C-alpha cells in the first residue's frame, strides 16, 4: 500500500518552500522549470503529450498536482479536472493557484494513500500525471496502475511520466542521486527508475495498452489507453484461432494462469458463446484467450 511517507515528505517540502523559493518564484513547482535544459520544457511536454488528446467535454484525473503547474494548463481545455494528492499542503497550493486564475471546474481530492477513491469506476476520459511517479516506489506504482485501468472509460487515454534507466544519461543521473541520498541533500525520498519494457509489461498486466513511449535523457513518458469493447470482433477471431491450435503445453498453461483478466460484460457474454460452441474444457480455453489478449491485442500485434 502507498505509504504515508509520501504525504509527510511533500507536506514538509511545501512548508519549507516559502523560505527557500518564495522570493524567486510565484508558485511551488516553478523552481523545477528553471535553468534551461529539461526543466524549461513544460509547455513543450504539455503540447506534445497531453494537449492533442484533450476535448472540451472530458473529465480529467490528475495525480500529484503539486503546485498546480499542469492543472492550470488542463483546466481551460476540458469540462472538469479532478486533482488527487496524498499531501494536503500540495492540494492547498494547487487550489490557491487555480482560484487566483479564476479556474472553477476543478475538484480537489485528498488521497487515502491506497487507491484513487472516491473516483468512480469508468468515469475518467483522460488520465495525467507528470513529475510524480518518479518519486513512487514500484510496490506502490503497481496498485496505482491498476487504479488507472479501473477509473478510465473504454478508449480512455492516459499520460504518465517515469524516470528511465534505459539511456547512458540516466546512469549519470542515478550516480548523482546516490550522492544526494548519502550526504542528505535530497529530502524527498528515493527516485525510482524503470526500463521501458518493464513499464509496458506492467501496463499490459493491468489490462491497459501502451500506445507510445517517449525517451528523453532519464525521462520516459508513457501514452496508454484502455481498450474498447469495439474490439470484440477481432478478439472473437483470435479466440477461434487459438481453440483450433489446441495449445496445451505446461509452459503455456502456467503463463495463462498468471495472465487471467476479467472483461466487460458484453464481451464476456460474446466470448462465452464462442467457447460453448467450441466445446472442450471451457475454462482452459478461456485462460488461453485471456493470456493472448494481454500479450497480443493490448500490445497492438
């Protein structure tokens, strides 16, 4: 489960921000967008990754708004933004910034540190989180990814930013961070790095489909979607092909068990009909189907 240490660290950062940065910056978070290089590209990141997916009728969920630097970009382009943070101080910072700009279509939710409650199932058209999951441990990132799948509507799209260990620059950064931790210069806990392949596997296992991965230095920005019921004909065809192949080796069966996933009711009924017509061990073939679904369809093969 998500630890309260995240809330503690970020509430402390917010309190210390006044002394360290308020004379130079208007809002918390602006200090990370200065000095050139990667930190001077927020507008580029937003237009490149997020803006092309936004529509005026959407409900957006943003995780970890911090000082609201992304929230103020999202709110004017959509119907409603829900911002969720485990740190009350960060929510207050975001609220102050948005209210000063007259942005009223924003709901502020203090997270419980375990999931995205009270956000309802399949209520979110677009998910967004940037500069957040670099600070979240893998054992906590996993349940949050499951929550992304829960709250997104079918065909919903998400953008999530991680730290990547897939480039030479990343390992220079890792070495720098290790020095920070050893000598106490870093106050926000560990910085977590992932390979692009590991992220793809995690998303697939949660029933999400990776659309794009953008690598830049030590950053990996993932663009993903929740596949739609409209894929039913393609899935039905795949299932019939798998049944005809009679795959039955032990290695395949072991992989199938770990890949089992539930599907929306309409598609479930359609697949049950195909399975019934095929005969044989229904549950066994259903597991074959689910495994192939995650490995092939979600990946776009």
